[in-house]
C-alpha cells in the first residue's frame, strides 16, 4: 500500500510515495524485493528525464530515507535499479548520498 503524502501533487511527493514501496527493502527491514518496489523504480525513472529532475528527485528520496530512520543497506540500494531492470542513477545508496552527480 502506498504511503500517502500531503505533498503528493508534486513530482517530489509522487516519487516519495512511490519509493515508500522500496524503503523497507533498502533499509533492510524486508529481505525481499517486491514487484511494487520495482514498479515504483520505473515510475521514478519516468519522473527524471533531465539532470535537474534527477537531482531534485534524488534529494527527495534521501529525505524520505532520513525520515524513515535507521540506516540504508548500500548494497541493496545500489543494486535496486538493476534488480528491477531499470537503468537509473537516481536511487540514493546512503543517507549522505551526493545527488549533485
């Protein structure tokens, strides 16, 4: 189930709501990758056609991970897009991920 955000009408809010499906996996609370998470990764890629879009959405996802508390399993996070068959570099792999690249 998607976690609703009060800001879901913005690309950031849409991305955060979608990425909510992946947070349990990348934080190590869920050992298996869900189809919903992969669908979310595909949706996030669609929101990021430009470098500026990728930087903005990445920053939103970092904030969502910080808000979720705990730590990020960097190996799960770094392999997430590939495991879902998506080519994107917008998925943060740590709470201090540099979204400017």
